[in-house]
């Protein structure tokens, strides 16, 4: 695979998730400051379902991207996972941003700060996904198992703050964002499995050129982490 190959369609799909997230957060901010009819973002199905959809799309795209990255690093589908320097560099960026999110949220929401949000979850799941990559077609049942486990097994012991990351709690922690490894790892594994298959059988669905009108989405997708870390500052500045 050429080092210059661009996966514009994958980037554009990630861009859709980013725009959806920004709209969701704009509505959250407007509601927070009483600038829209009161909404309950913590209980209303309208907002809970949207959050689930946004996180699912992000993690599925992350799985697709790992399939692309593994092939670029020489792993290919079904071959041993690789922890390259490039991987660890990107992982360190995600982990550092996760810590910044925790720090920032502790000032804005001291009683419900983010201890294990989407970036924390991605940092852990990236490593687990790389370890699971050699499973090939078995990634589908592994993903299904990851989604199913917390539906059938939970225990009060996991309600302790240091164990929230597992997702096996009987009581959801009080936090502004919580993306535990289970069940969400399953979504990323599905993305990895789909990516491995597409790279072999339908590569153009990921690497094809997007129409000019969708080029901004592809650009956003390539800068997803930067956008994630800055968009709320811009939105809050505009709202306040």
C-alpha cells in the first residue's frame, strides 16, 4: 500500500461523527445556559440515543482506522498485531488528551467530572484492539461477546471508582461522560473486522475519493482529535 494513499471515505465518515457530536454539544451548551427549551440530556431517549449513535460511529471508525493502520505497518488482516512507534505516538496523544479532559471537566463539573470518557476508553481499547487483530473473522463473535457480557454479568464490586472502566457496574457512575471498555470494545472490534474485510474485498469503499462537497468532512475526519479537544471551547465561547 502506498504511503500516500488517502482514505477519504473513511475520513468523511469520521467527519460525520464529528459534526453530529458538535451539534449535540451545542444543544447541550444551549440547554446548560437556559438558551433553549429545557431538556434532560441524562434521561430523555432523544438525547441518550443520539449519544449512543455518536459514540458508536466514532468507535466503529476507530476500528476501521486500525485495520488501515495495521495494513500500512505490514500487519495485514489476520497477521500478528503490531505496536509500532507510530502507534504509540498516536496513543500517547489520545491518552494525554484524555487526561486534559479529566482535568478540565473537574473544574467545570466538580461533582460529575469525567474519569473514563470516550478518549479514556479509546486509549485502552486501541491496545486491546491491536492485541485482538490476529483473530481475523473471529473478531465478529469477540465483538458480540464484548457487547453481551455486561448485559448478563454485573457485580456491585465494580461500582468502586477504580473499576468503573470495566463497564460491569450495577449502578452507573455520576459523570458527564462514561465509555467503559465493555460493551464499547465490541463496537471497535466490529469496525476492525469490517475494515479488514473491506481492505481485501471492497477497498474503494474506504479509500475512494469523495465528492467535492464532502471534502470538508474528510478534512475534519483527518483532524478529529484536534477538533474534539477544541470544539467545546469555541462553542462555549460563542454561547456564553
